């Protein structure tokens, strides 16, 4: 049993977390606005703010005299130069590690190349990258609050276990435990799926940040999905939610890597684009050359992208009817197709959206590029701290 003293401590932590979250979301907010928004007295807010200021989390600006009449209010802001958040992504041939501030600005970045189908090489390089970013000169005055690591497959997040990463050939890899064995002092370590973290980059730092419902398609050779519903990441029962690349679109379509026919991945993925090009021209090219040809207005490439965009729109229209998101984001290499893919997709979405006139659903390409998962992994750490009712660490020593 927690008891009355425990309840009071919990309440205090909740108030502190809410204060921090609101000052982050609305820089310049006043103490009285905070009291109103959280639903507590101004003296309780003042106490929380005083503590958070003493610990280095917040600072007061100058009196804002423009809000007359009445007493001038003092704007509060986050002391975001006092801390950093670290995010990493493991891909087949590279590891990308970034340190960001509370607003998603990249402060430092470390990349390594290798063959990460080899688990011990992946662990060696992850350890080296994290160690070198921790001592990066741009992080000198900052306290590192936590680390997120994204892996290309479903993850049992309670145990930090990568269940299955087919491109890496990994099965049941206890990444969380293995990293902590090497870096036992690492604070707040989270392991999750790369697309789940990519949607978090948008949720925490994107143009539509803090939108309750967001859908992210991470499209490379395959398709990963990240879904935020009611401000919560939707992982499903065992972390397999969002594996939308294998939804059947054409029952008699091309053979997919999973053994079925006509999966979404066979119609719109970088693999699908290059495969169509090969069929039409008998030439094998890579995605960079394909994008160059698109920029040069190559008619075959334009037609292939247009068709992929149509199928993407048919697919997204159906998903939008199920989930009713505010925003759908296209990430991964596919985002580089830009309007060439968005325009035909949008047309199909609006044809198929039930009650189209009652809602506006935005379709955008991800602005974080190849850093999306790593930035989102860091964003997840920050989100966790803002939700957390545990004691916050002091930033000043
Ligand atoms: Zn499939």
C-alpha cells in the first residue's frame, strides 16, 4: 500500500512532470496559465517551478509588460541547453547515433559502417558510437537523460528483446540486456522498432507534433508502419502491430519475399519500383539511378512512380478509414519521390475516404530524412521523461 505520504509524493511528481511538459510545449507560459492548465493552485505551481529552477530544468524570463492590465506575468522556459537525449538506429550496413535537444535539433552525430547481420559486430559498433557521442564536445555542458535504440523488426519492449529482424537475420536478441552489460551506467535505455521510433520523431518534433493520431509508413525495400493512436504508440499484443507491408492488395499479384502474392510491398516499395523498371526495360538499376532518372523526367520512371502512387493511395485510403488519423507520413527512401508519389496517392485517398468532407487528412513526406528513427528514438526518451512520475534527476550539480 502506498499510504497518504506516498500519494502526496506521487502527486508532487505528477505536477512537476505536467509543469515541465507544458513549459516545453508552450515556451513563455506563465505560472498562472500553468495553474489553470494543470488544475492546481498557483502556490503549488510556484513551488514546483521554484524546485525545477533550482535543479536546472527551468528558467524565468523578464517580466512581460505587454500583458497589462494587472500584474505582469513572468514567462517560463525550458533550460534545454542543460541536457541531451540520445537516439540510435541499427540498419543492415550502418549504425546511426544522434544526440538531440528537447526540440529535436541534432547536436552531434556518429555513424559507423559494418555488416550488422553479425550481432557481436553490431554490439561492438553500437557501444563505440554511444561512448564517442557521450564525450562529444557539443555535449560537454549537458546531462544525457537517456538512450533509445531502434531495430528493424518487432521488439518485445518490456524485455528489450528484438524478436525478429529478417533483414539482419536476428531472432530473439536481448539487445537491452546486452547493451547494459557493456554500458552499465547508461540511464533510461529503451529498445523499440525503427518505424515506431520514426513516428515518434514526428510526434515529438514534427510540424504536427503532439497530434493524437498519426500514421507513419517507413518505405524502403520493405514497408514498416508506426501508429500513434490517442497519443499512445500502438504496438499490439507482442510488438507485431504495424507490419502493414504484407497486407494483400492484389490476390494474383507478384510474388512477395514473404511467400504470398500481391502484398503492398510488391506494389510500392523501392524493390517494387526497381523490379517494374527491370521488367519494362530489361535493365537493372539502383534506387539512386532511379531517382536521377525521375529528376530527368524519364517517361518510364514517371509512369512507374505514378502507378506506385496510385496503389499507395488505395492502401492509405483504406487505412485512413480504419484509423482516422490527422496525418499520414511517408518516410524512408520513398520520401525522396516527393510530389511525384504524393499527388497520385492523394487523389486515390480522397476517392476512397468515407466522409471525406468531414475531415482533412494530411499526407506528407518525412522531413527528418534518414535520421527519422534515430531522432525519434531520442524523442521517445524525452516523451518518457515527460510522462514519468519517477523522480527527475537534477541537472545542476
Ligand atoms: Zn508479403
